[in-house]
C-alpha cells in the first residue's frame, strides 16, 4: 500500500475514515502504517437537507488505522462543483 501512495504525494486526495468522515487535502507524507499528513485540508460534512459544509482543518494527521479509502481528486473537476447545492446522506462508521 505504501508504494501505491508515493504517486499521491503533493497531490490533492480524499480520505474516507472508518468513522465516516471525508477529509480532503494535499498529501504531504505518510509512513509504513499509512499514517497520513495532509496540508490545506478540510472536512466535507454532508447533509440530506443542506449543502456540503466544508470545515477548514489546515495541517492534519490521520492515523493509519482510521483510514478506510484513499483516492486522488481531479482539481479542475472538484473546483467546478457547487458544493452548496450537493445534498447526500452522511456515511456511517465502519462496524467490525
């Protein structure tokens, strides 16, 4: 997994955590246990009744045992989305 993350360094990624949070930011580093360091990050809080709230987090560390999914974001596509009009059910936490 760690070698797959090498191509994501200094790129914008989205991380879905085991507790259902969605964190977006620039991947600055990681280690062998997939602890992630994100810069210029924010959490996207989804709601079925309101638009997406984007909570600024800044420099942020995510523990590897809390990472469920990591994916690269296309900056042009992401910037063209009007998140104030996006409505969706929040994700539930992962149950083991």
